[in-house]
């Protein structure tokens, strides 16, 4: 297994083609890079305004800014072997929390 090492914010997608996110038409896309250079995406459902739970699924609040977005609350993803991405996206920049094992790319 190749551990995840870095994460970066890619873009806001307002009309997502992903049918796995049925509760909202928008998502924030992040890219995680493993030690071997391979990558995988993280897609978070977002909505303009406050965060919510819709159809049992968390939806992050978004300030509406496409160039320098802010999402709330924090983002926390756990992968195998104790790997954790925990941070905030504020003004288009990822701010890592102290418990995160993944760095910003």
C-alpha cells in the first residue's frame, strides 16, 4: 500500500457530473498524491451558505467564491494505516490541523 502524502485543492465544480453526490449540484475537488506519485480525488458536496445534512449526507457550507473558496466546517478524511487529512479550506488555501498526517501540496 502506498501512503497518501499530500493534498491540494483543485477546483469548485458547480455542475458536477458525479451521480454519487445526488444531494447537491456542486462539489469541491481535492487531489491526494501517494508516495508512488499516483493520485486520487476527494469530492465534497457543497452548498452556498451554511453546512447541512441532506438525505443523511454531510454537505459543506461554501461562501460562493469560485477563485478563493472557503468551506466550513473542517474537512476530515481517514485512510488506512492511520493516515488522516484534517484541515480547513479558507480563501482557497488549505490550513492543516495538528492531527493531520497529510501535508499540503
